[in-house]
C-alpha cells in the first residue's frame, strides 16, 4: 500500500474518531457504512449511510470459509446507481435475496482491513468486528450513488461476480468529482 493511501486512511480514522457517536448493537450480525470525503480545499466531510443488510449469499460465503473451502474472503466494494424504476429520494429497502447491485458502475479491491472494538477504536487483537476500508482517489467514483455492496469469493473483482455479502440502498447522493473518498464498511460477525 503506497504512502498516499496510508495517509488517507489515517486521516479518515482521525475524522471518524471525532464523528462517530452512534452506539450500534454489536450483538447483532450486520454492518454500517460510512465514509470520509476529502475535498481539494483540504476540508473533510463525514457521511454516515447507516446499517446494511447481510444477504443470503453472504451467509453462503461465511459458511464456505468456516468449512475451510479455499475461496477468497471479503475482497471488494462496489458502488451503483440503483434500478431505473427506483425513486431517487425514497428507494426500496434491500432484501436478503439480493445477490448483486442493480446498476453497478465501479468495483474496487478492499484497501485495508482492521479489527475494531465495540467503541470503534482499532484493535491489535482479533475481535468480532472488522472494518473493511476502500480508498477511492479523486475522480474514481463520480455520479449518482444509491447502492453499495461488499463482495467476496471467486470472481469478486468482476461486475456481478463473487458473493455479495452485504448490501446498502440509500437515497441518491451525488459523489463530488473533486474529492477522494475513504469508505469504511464496519461488519459485525
């Protein structure tokens, strides 16, 4: 991992430590998605997208890993525009049978993973909570965002490939073109 990305992740965690005041119920399997948007002028903006849904294919991936199958774990994050019939301000809720994004426009490898404690602070020892961090550099993602997915398994680097583990649908957010974004997908197992 190059120093630019390492610095961006460190800055994102610095912002997260001052912004996250939400106390999740970490006894429930699931996750929460948030990001830090770093603008060209040096300002940083925190966005909390809320909880996600662990979908059935995510359970299949975890079962395969628990069984000892030789498959890649969670390796990629994808962004999408949602289905054409969705109301951009009031999209439908995800369902457990969803297996891929409806209109994916970018998929990127997870940049970093980190165990965290229930208060969100990084842990040097394994816990049941893991942050999956993906860094998008300036201009990489742009446009309308309505859906996000976390993927693993074989072919997780391909559009509609691999197993979707977690899914989040939200009202449209137009991603700024001139910003770098560090996404954190915090998953509780």
